[in-house]
C-alpha cells in the first residue's frame, strides 16, 4: 500500500469494512492521520482480541483531563517540528518496535514526550505522571485506574519479529489476558493482533483517535 495515501479512496473505508474484510489492513494517509490527532483530545485507543469490549489500551498525550493537548502551545519543545504521530504508530522497516516520535526515526528520542525512550531495557513510560507533555498508557478507560507503570522496548531495532504495540506492565485487568508479555502485532511467526489468551494471535484490532 502507498504509505502516504488513503488505502481505499475517499469513500472506500466505509465500504471496505461493510464487505467483511475487517481482518485486513487499512490506513489513512500520514497528513490525514496527523491532522486528526492534532484536532483530537490527544487520546489514541488501541483495541485487540477481535475488538472485544474492554480489550483496549488508551494512550494519553499531553494532559487531556485539563484540556492540554500534546500539540498545545504550553508544550512547545525543540523537537516540536519533528513530531510525526502517524509514523510513530506504524511498524516500518528499521522501526519495528514502533512509537518513534522524532520524524519516525528509530533509536532517537523526542524531548516533547517526557516518557520517551529509545532502548530496550530498562523499561520506561509514565515517568512524569499527570504532567503536560506526558505519554501515559492505561489498560481500559482512565476511570478504571489501570495506569501501566512502564512499556517495553519503544522505537528499538533489535529484530523484525514484532510489530508496533509493546508489552505494558503492572496494569492487568482481572479476567483478561496478561498484558506484560507477547503484546505485539506479530510474535515468533504468528501474525495478527493478540487474542484473549497469552500466546494467541491471528486476531484483528483497530486504532481510534479521540
């Protein structure tokens, strides 16, 4: 697919899903993705396990509770012009760990996101809780109070067997799968989003910007 254009045309996405092809990839153009995020609340939701209710992560950028978006003027930083949220959320060659915020370049941090990291371990994330410019991840809605303490291996190029998602720690939801491991688009040759069980793959999922 052309990474910089709509995969199915202006009206194609709606018809695409109606045809029952929801297990196939589809994405919007970079400029459209970035524009939607810029005018959003700054929340990106990732659903997995065949979009089963409750099986979702919510990434908060900025401080949405107080109306401060990651792109709001109080958050301006020297890397601001290099923030590319579309590339950050795409698994690409040499950026297989994903979440590369500095123009999508692997192994480079962005000083606009204080929870940023560019190496594998130790894990980081949520290290400046509640402050503007932060990147916080919750398992489920924020009201459930399942703040993930850290996230594994952001923007790292150690191998190509994992897609852009990442393990998240200390935020399991009772009755659901353990999320501290195998939370990848692909794992050891298995393709697709994680399912409800720890080692299950082949499920579809979706991303939503709020």
